[in-house]
């Protein structure tokens, strides 16, 4: 599968995650902290960060840049 197609799929998933997070942003603190919402939001944020890091690594590899030693670079 071409890298552009993989990145496109990952960006699509990231968009879905962003939509979910925007929907939850309107909740008040009590609604957010009660139930499983907080944990769902945390998980979606974690997955979104992983997607961003994966896309970054793909672009770095595709462009032939030196691989960073940490995610801070």
C-alpha cells in the first residue's frame, strides 16, 4: 500500500477522533467526570497522539531525513 494511502487513512481516523473530542468538549465537569466518558476521551487522545507520531515517522522515512532519537526532536 502506498504511503499516501496509509497516511490518508490515518488522517481520516484522526478526523473522526477530533470530531468525537469536540463533541465531548461541550460537557460540563460533572458530566465529564462521571461514568466512562473521561476514560474514553483519554483513550481517544492517546490514539490520536499515536497516529500523529506514526504519520510523522512515515514522512521522515519517506523524505530520507535522519530519524529522531526521541519524540521531542
